[in-house]
C-alpha cells in the first residue's frame, strides 16, 4: 500500500494538503530542533483562519474549523471573526464533528484523533497512527478463533492487513469522523480503515471485518442520517450500517466515481462527489436517482439549514441549494466564489465555507 494514493480523488483539499505537508517537511528538515508533528503543539498564528482549512462543524451556535499544521479556530459570530484553539499536535487536520454543543472530535494526517469537551477551545489527543496498528493486531489476534469459525481465510487476511497498518505507523490519514453522542462514534480513512468507539475514545475497535470493502478503497465520509449511518468512498462505494448485524453493507448506485460526502434527513439521503455528481434516495438507500446539477467539478461538502434547505459546495466555488429534499438543485448567487473543502450554516442566514483561503462567511439570499 502507498499513502500517496490518498491524494487520488480526494476532496480539493488533498492536493492542497499534500503541498502544505511537503512545505512543512522541508521546513522541518532544515530545523535542527525538529520534532514529530504528533509531538509538537500547533503554533499560534494570526493567519490561522486565513490558511488552508479542511473541516468545519457547528458546535451549538459556535463554528469550529480545522486545517493545516494542527490549526483549529472557533467563531461565535457566524464566521465574522475567529480565535485559535490550543491543540497538542501540528499534524494536518482534515475533518471535525460535534454530536452536541460541547463534545467534539477532529481527525487528520498521522492517524490522529483529537477530542474536545469545551466546545473546541482546547483539545486532547486520543489516538494516533503509531497506536492504530498495534491495536488492530491485538484485536484480530484476540478474535482470530471467532472469525476463523466463519471464514478462516478471511481471518488470516485481516490479521495480515492489521500488521501492514502496524508497519506503516502514522503514514495513513484519517479522513472523516462522526459521533452519535459523546460516547459512540466512527472514524474512517485511507485504505478502508474504520475504527469504532463506544466509550468516548477510551478504546477503539477496528471494523475491517465488518465493512463490505474488499479492495480497501479510501473512505472519505461517514455520517449519521436519522437512525442510519452511511460511509462514502472511492469508485462509487457507498455503505450503510446494517444495525441488525453491525455491518456496513455496500449499496448499489448508478455512479462509479468517487463520492466525497453524504447528507440528508428522514425524507431523503443525498450523496455527492466528482463531476458534479449528486445521488438521491428516498427509501433508505435501496434505490438511487442521479440528480442533474449542470456542473462537472467535484462537489466536496454539504450542509443543511436544520430540516430545510440542503447546500452542496464545489472545489471551484459553486454553491447549490435544494428546497425540495434534494429532488433538484439550483445555483445560489454569492458575493464571491470561494473554493470549498467544507461548509456549515450559521446564524443570520449565512453560509460559512472553509477551504484553501481559510474561512469565509457569505450571506444567503
């Protein structure tokens, strides 16, 4: 496996992240006091909110954005001004999620998982890539007998895969995170990595055995919609958690290109990805319809106004909106085009977009 493959088909972002990571590596090599990014707290910078930001989430009325070199910034005025948080690592961060107004999680390069319990002001490292491999090997060695009873060949392959992750250490990034509440959540990432916790990050259980992803395709998004959980990834891979047997099962869709995100509510599930692709299901993922957008660029992120309009943004700065549960999308006129890696709605009828130019707050019509 080669972690450079992660940049293929990733959100706008992957190229930008790789460029920033390369620059950081050059600077670090020239610094005689260099330390691993996992052991180096993020530096304070007045430009943190204007540099590359890859993830964005609502924490109650607060906005929290994450980005390069461990930068995390928060806003309490709908994205007009930002304050930088205290972060114990300087690894590039990719995604952030809050199940409630105070408890949040962020993930990124080096397999890092961060947690906050004060709405994003301070963060604690709960996992990193140096620990993931050993945890996976221990789990699959312990569960070998039970797994072998069903499929001995698969059990051996899982243990070998876990050992490969262990050898690679912190090479593989985590690309998204979602928590149902303060205790139960998933992180997903490169080469099909899925980890689950039921105790707020105290212990992490690998789910390679419980995901229909035999090729080990990259997983770009995980999201809870109603009582269901979906994962989106490469080559049109779309998975849904079968709550009956705790397994993510592959769904049949009409599109075989990369999917970057999933959003929706009880009435409809929306997936989006490369080449302006939007897919919609109104029956829990059993059937999908491709929704025309008129775009041929990557649709990188999505957000909702409570249970009303659905927004999807692109790597080129387009903003699409739907007022009919995703049955159709129309372009939204904005003050200026902002290339997007992430998006969130905010108070006062505003849309906040994060990307290569930092965080931008736009007024909505």
